[in-house]
C-alpha cells in the first residue's frame, strides 16, 4: 500500500522559471494539503484541496502560486517565475476526509526546491 | 489565529526519559498532534490528544491540558534513533498549524 508519493524529490530552477511539484495521495484519500518548510522553521500551511476543489488557500501567496487537484491524476503545486525566496522543502499530506484537525495526516517525503 | 511554542532544541542521554513541552493559543481547537521528523524526511504521526489527560503508546506518551493550552510529549528509554525533530501541531477548521519543532539529540 503505497504512501503519499511526491515527485520530483529534488528540483532545481533558475530565477524566472516555473516549478511544478506533484503529489499523489495515499490510496483511498481524497484530501490533499500542501505545506512549505524553510530551514529552522516549522511547516507552514499553504493550501487544502479536495478533488476538483480548493477548500482553503489562505496560506498561499497571492501571486505566482497555484494548486490543483484534478479528478484524475496527482495534485500539482505550481510556482511561476520562481525567486530565490521560494527555495524550501514542499511537503504534501493526505487524509481520508474527516478534516485535517481531527485526523492524522500522512506526509510525502517532500520536494526540495532550489532556486539558483 | 494559532500560536504554538516549543523549545528549539533539547539533549538527552540514551536510556533516559525526556519531556518536550508545547504551549498553544488557538482560535479553534480540534485536538493536538505530535509528529516526528527525521532530517530530510517526511513528518510521521506519533500521537493525538483531544481530551485532557495522558495517552500512552509504547515508549511515547502525550499529555494534554486544554484549560492551560499545554501539552507534552514524553519519550522513555531513549534510543539513538529517537534523535529527530518533534513537531507540536493543532488547529481549527481545515488548517493544522505546526510549531517550529524541538530538535532532540540523543547522546551516548
């Protein structure tokens, strides 16, 4: 039973390029969460999605960042025109659907984004 | 909003007991989680408390006092592999907020 799968594991981009991070939730999970983690900092909530719906994007920067979770396929976190400050580890988590704050999350291994 | 405080780092000896404290202020509360994160790896679930009191699970126990906005994670019979960051998290609605984590170093 595969866990949460994220790819790529490492992603290097130059300033101004686009970064696309993919996340496949655990089998049977329909709720996906994206978090960002900077060195020496905690996990920061970005966005919560269900299939074809963005439920809560209050943690997403207003510009350059977008997320989707289509009916078929993985969830995608897209960062346009990346800047050095976007360099971080991006973690995806999934849950079965009772809501993030009263059921445990299963995390992927993260994508380490480095912007040159 | 949410505010979570926990010590930045702690050091303990193999075989000993260590307690990692967490205080929180939250506008909504649906329970408190502890996660373990080894360097470069995914956070993994350790415990969940929604009622006051102590939850014991093997070498790990977690305590919650909702009136005090306080929790602790107790690790017994420490092993070298317990060296990791321990994340306290809570929230309301759809958003789970994490503390910055307590980096635990277990020494011989």
